[in-house]
C-alpha cells in the first residue's frame, strides 16, 4: 500500500485498488496501477502484506472516500482476512464496485467451488462464524456484479481499456446553457470542423468578436458537446476579470482543479504550470479560456502546445483578434462571431419584448426600428426587448429616439438607456453588483440592501426582467461583462467629473489610493474593497468614510488604530482577521453582515464583547480553526445565518445558540471535532437548513430535532457514525411516518412530515439528492418513497442511487417538472405505469438495478427523453413503445439478460425479438450499447448512429447491414470467450474512424476503411495474421495486444499517417515489416512480451529506453538460425522513432547483450 504523502489526505483518492500481494503485485496489479497513475487518476493501492502497521480507520476512510473500488480476486485472495474485510466494507457502504477476476471465476468467488471455500473454513476457526458469514455474504454480493475476467497474461490491453472507462466515469459537469438559442447551430458546426476532434495533434481555435455578441455561449455549447470525448476538461470563465481580481497564480491553480476536479488543496503547489505540464502531457484535454485580452494570459495558463497529450484542444474567446496572432509555428484556427442577421435579431428581440417569436402587427414597424438600431448585438436585443416589454407606444417612440442619437459603435451608451430607466434604488443595486457582488449569493447581499431601504426583492426582479442581471442555479448573482463594464464606467465617470462623488472603489491602484488619502471629499463613498492594506495606511484610508455601507479589507494587517466611526456600515468583511484586532472604536451598531473567515480568533477573543448587535443577520466564521467553542450569541438575537464550516477544532456549541429563534441556516460542515449538539436544538423553530456534513465525531442527534418543523434540508453526508437515532430520523423523514424508536425520540412534530407546513417548503425545492445515504448509514433501509412525495411538483432532479428501494409510488408520474431521474444500483423491481406522464424527463438512468425485470409500455410517453441507461439490469425484452422516444440520443442496453429465456421450458425463439424491429425509427439515436449474449439477431439500426458497442458478441447473433450508416464513427465488438469462429460480419461503413475488436477468431474486411484513424485489436488468440491492415491509409494509431498466435504484420509502409504503434503480449510475433519507410519521427513505439521480434527499421538516432533488468536468458521461441544475423537484429536499437518502450525482461537476449556491452 502506498503511504499517503504530505500533500494527500485519505479523501484524495478516486480509486481504491484491493489485491492479494503475492498473486498479482508484480504483474497485473502493478500494470493497472501505473496505467491509472499515468492517466492522472489518484489510486489508493492496498494489499494485505503492505497493510501491516497501517491504522484500520485510514484504510476504511480511503474506501469510503473513493469513487470506485476495484477488488482483484486472485486464487489466494480469500486467504487474507484483511482483503475480506475490505470487500465487506465496500458492500456495507454500497460503493460502486468493479470486480476483477484474475485466475478465478465468479463461481469461485460465490463460494460454489473449493477455491475460496477452503479458506473460509480456516477463517471460521480464528474469527468465528458470524464474522466469516459477513465476509461470505460480501463475496457473493460482489460476485453478482458483472465484472472483468482475464487470463494471467492479458493485462496490458485490459488495463488500458479499464483506465479509459474510469476516466470517463470521473468526467466533469457540463456548463449551463439556455435552450432554444437562435442562430447558433451553424456557428457550432463551423467551429467543430475547425476543431476536428478526430485528428491527432494539438489544435487551438480562437473565437473572437465584439462584447455581447455570443462568444461565451458558443464556447459553452462546444464544451458541453465535446467534453465526453476527452480525458479531462476545464472551462475558465471571464479570464480578464478573474486575473485582475485574483492574479495569474490563482487562475493557474483554478485550471488545475478544473482538469482534476478532486484536487482540493492547492496551497502547497509552488509551480502550477510545471504541475500542469507534468500531469497532463500524455492526456487528451479540452481547455476553454473565456474572455482573454492579452497573449500573456494564454501563455501563463496553457503554455506550449506540448504540455498536453495528442488530440488535445484549446479554445480561446477574445474581443481582440490580435491576441490570437502568435508565432509562425504555432497558430490558431480562427472564427469570428458576427452580428445576428436582421431576421434572427427580430426573433430574439420579440422573445423578450412580446414573449413570442415575432412582434404583434401593431408594433412591427417600431420593432424593426429597434432591431436595426441594435446592429445585430444579442445583448442589446435582449436588454431593449426586456425594457419595452408591456410598455405603450409613447415609451417605444421615446426609446427609439434615444437610440438614434447614440453612434452605432457606442454599445455601452446604448445600454445606459436601460440603466437610466431604473429607479434610484434599483440603480444603486445595479452599481453594487457591477462593482462588488458578481457571483455572490443573492440572499446574502439582500440583507444589506434591505437594511438600506432598497427593497431588494422588487429591485432584483426588475433587473432580472430587464435582462441586466441573471440569478444562476446556485442563487448567485451574475452579470454580462458588458453590463459590468457599463456599471463601473458610470461610477468612474462620476468620480472624474465630480471627484467628491466617487461612490465605489473596487480596485487597489494609484488612483484609488489617491482618493482615499485625501482627507476631504470621501462622503460619497458607499463601498470599498481593498487587499493587503498596510497598517500605517489604515488610519488615513478609513478617515471620513461616514456613509460607507460595505467595507472589505482582505488580508489587511489590522491593528487597533480604528479611531473613526463608520456609522452607516452594514457589511464588514475582514478575512484573516488577526487575534490582536479590537473593533471597539468602530460604530457597528447598524451592522447586518459580519464576515471573519480564515481568522486566527478564538472564543476568548476580546472583540466578541463589542459584537453585540441586535441588527446582525449574518455571521461567517468559516475556518476559524482556533475556536474550540462558539461565542455567546445572546447579544445577536436576530441572527439568521450562522456559518461555522471547517472550524476543525470546534468541539462545543455555546448554549446560547438555542436562543436564536430567527436562525434559518446553520452550517457546521467539516467540524471534525464536534461530538454533540445541544439537546435543545429543536427549539430553533425557524431553522430551514442544517449541514452536518463531515462531522466525523458526531455521536448522535438530539431527540428534540424532531421539533424542527421548518427544516427542509438536512445534510448528514460525509462520515458521521451510523447511530440509530440518525438512521431512524432519516427513515421517518423520508417515509412520512413515526419512527420505530418513539420511546427514544420525540417525533410529535414529525408524525406525518409530508402533510405539515414543512411540506410547502419542500415543494419549493428544485433538487432532492438521496444518493449516498446507504454509504453514510449502512443500517438504513429505505424501501419506498411515500405517496405524498408526488406533491413535489417543482422537483427537477431526483437521485435515489444506491438505495435499497423496491418500487416507486404509483403517483410518481405527478412530478410533472422532473427532468432527470438517477436510480443506479437500487433494488427497483418494477417502474410505475405513471412514469409515462413525465413529459419533461430527459434523462433516465436505471443502470445497475439488477432486480429490474421489465420496462412498462408507458415509457413511450416520455416525449422529451434523450438518455436511457439500462446496463446491468435483468430486463429481457424492450417494449415496442420504446421506438416512440423520438428524441432519444443515447441508449445503454448492456444488460446480460436481454433476449434470454426465463427457463429452458419456454419456446427457444420466444425472446428472439428482444429489440423491436422498428428500432430504426429512433431517428435521433447517436449512441447505442447492447449486450448480445442471448440475442439471435439485431434489427436494422438508425442511420443517425455515431457510436455502437456490442458486448458478449456470440456465434449465433446476426448483425444488420451497417454499411449504409454514413454517420457511424465508433464501433466496438466484444466477443464471448466461447466463440471460436464467426463468419457473419457485415461490410463495415467507410465512415468509421475508430474500430475496436476484442477476442475475435476472425476479422471483418478492413480494406475499405479509408477514414479509420484508430484500430484496437485485443485477445485474438487464434489469429496468425491481420489481413487488409496495410490499406488503412488514414490510420494514426494501431494497438494490438494479447494476440498470442500472431506471427507477422503485413507490410505497413503504406500507413503514412501512423503516429503510434503499440504491440503487447504477442510472444510469437517475429516480423514487423515496412516501418523503416514510415514517418514515425518523434512518435512512440510500445513493445511488450514480444520476445521473438527480429525485424524493425534501420537508420536510427537513439537507444531504446528499458525497464530494470530481470532476465537475460535466451527465449525458447527464438530460432537457432537467427543468431547468425546480428546485423539485422541490431536494427532494433537504431530506430527512426524517438522513443521505444520495451520492458527489459521482454527484450530479446541479443539486445540485452548489445546494451550490456555499452554499444
């Protein structure tokens, strides 16, 4: 087991690899581990021998915090109690398990043979029957999962494929993009052609155009569309502004975190660029840099092209095309986003002005005038459409006259017309957001505006309706950079014209400091944000700020020199506040928000006595690690939001917390030292959200928690102990009934939670996430959702994965706004017929629900469904109505029972048509994966297919003609091991770009595949040659592994585009002809377990790189006559390629001698 380094915690691992050291460490496991590490996956490698001396809790923590667990079942795996304990933990936590069977079969692991059975008998003598019974149950449970079987020498190709699958599972989230965009499809197609993601090499594409033209939206669409095909992806928004606020190093670390989402702590990284280069130089990445205005920004973030692997793509958006004009050797493909056509502009304007696609007849002429004045700029069309919504003709004419007076090129001045239409209070809110509060919680900043009398609810609604701001899915305020620039320009121009009217200062520059150092004229300043202010400047800076309402001093060297009161201050933010700071001279009686995150203060801080404010609504003490107890809250009776997240030494809450009757939000997440909560916590009658995520030492919840009738979000994720009280609390909440432990808990207020006022709060929720509760509470058995669950009419996303739930309520179809349902690895046996009522459902994932036997006919009613996943279910036949899913784009039918008979007595052809013959009607289907183990035939497939994967391809299955399919680019055929010969190959379509074939006895005709870029052939044990390979003129990557009978490759000299050649596990291969005539300069050749290779190209410039020597014996397969041809063999070490990778133990004996002589 690899010990955790100082830079890693047990939460950092993505894959937990469990194996028996003596069986596999020096062979398969080491190969798989290194494949994943090279791909940038963080793997916790454990085996029974190396676990000695390691604390059990740390190992179990690694299991719990890993995304995927991989037990490698080998012949002596069950001899290790440690290995069995780990498997039991995986099952207990309901982890996603990918079992690997190395030298054993699933039947062995299910204890149907003596391979593991003998070991269990021995364990029983030492550990007792109960413990061994738990281990046996765990083994049987994991063995039910369809895993991977491999022979002892089949690990090269296996490891590569499995690593790719893991990378796909760890893919990042998509960007949110509005639907029904106008005029975007053609632009997307054009840029996709420029990106040419099917070609190798690294390609950069620049998207340029004026502000507000739609560059960011176009980049977001491309990112969403392409991210699925890359190893890792990162989208950096608003680079220009982010760089100004946080600096280059912060952005570099942000990019690192985007590319590697589980990278949490970046403080230790000294050289982020170097880490990016070293981590991702062999990985295929997609990076988007949005709104760049200097070439140096690109250089500082992505550096040289060779920092990333072949196939990587970099997209840059900018207003200045000169940014994209770089050196001669490096270049950008460039695309200009142009203005909308008049008809497109009229349609967009109409959507905002009339809520329809065209103007009403009475306003047609006026609408055309407005659209003409906007010059095809989408942002202006939205803003003015929203401004004129519902207005009379007089207002329209007045607005048009103002537009006509402004020159066409002055976009900001045109947008200012909308600003001037706002009332004074709304203007103040707009300017505050532009200067300080972009990406800030709406509810958070509303406290300040409310205290100022600005009526934020109404003001924000007006700004949203006028398209001047947006509120995103996380309830954060967002503003287009054009409108942000407008707001800041207004403030800046006011200060230039009337120096004493400068109202907001957000940037620490010479001009800002000049204004602040002036002893007079600072009365107009209402907002101030400064960083790293020197203590000698504080007195001078804060003097005279009589009207400031927002003050943020980040990382300032604060002292006790505050001599001037700030009577109008509403929001004070002092990150990293020192314990020596004392606020006694600041008049903060009107303060409503106080932020002291990352500060060195404790509960003994002298400042607490001065923070006795009746108006305080928000207190943020995030990561105040020196606090062991919270302060006395009796002086802040109106507190509504209290954040104590990451206070890692906080062990106790002051008893006064239960007196905060107005508290609505309490965040105690990651308070890892907190052992208990006050018993009277249930008296917080207005508490709506309580987060206890990561409270690892929390022993139980107070009985009074049942009285929290306003509570509608309780986060118990992380690693709290599975206490009976927590389990039964959650069961009661979700079942809508009283707990079975009424004698221990007070459930008087929660006897029927779904019928109480709290239900009205839950109805407002947009997302319910139940996933992970099994992992947190192994004793929890949530068998069903209550019928009243269907009252959640606003619910858009439901995730009940990993829950032992047998069925959904019949009223489930009433969730009319549901868009996504994830029910992976549940115990669902049937779906309710009402599921067909979910007209907005776009994604349905039932994968891994092994008890699911049938899909109801009513599924045909899901008119919006785009993705349907049924992998690892027990479904035998699809309903005919599945062909009614006219929008279906992705369908996963990797379920081993498809087409099978329930018992041998049934008619042999009963389920022959498990796939409907009208399958071809799914005209939007692009991705299809099917398990063919029991199928007799596959019907005609839709011509729209781009990707087709057929698992367990058997001898009897008949493929349809796919040669007509001009869109098919990816085809993967995985044969069953029992198949000895297959002659039913149809002609493959010429459009194929990637072909993967596993375990074939024969091969299809390859000669017509003129566009094929990648060919993977693995496990062809009986293949002696590969015919037609030399005709693959576009081939760039050839990967052949575990073809044990392969003796030669036909002349490859015609493969002029070949860039990567990998041949592994072909022990009889002797000749690789034609390489000497290929342009393989600076490309890789990988050889492994190919000890008989004699002929490789001459004309060399470099020596091969080898792994440490293990064996120098002459291989038996080398013919005796070959020893008389030393000059021919010597060609191996004089290659035109720059890198040759051969494990040292696999080198032919004569090459080892050659290297040992130092020639």
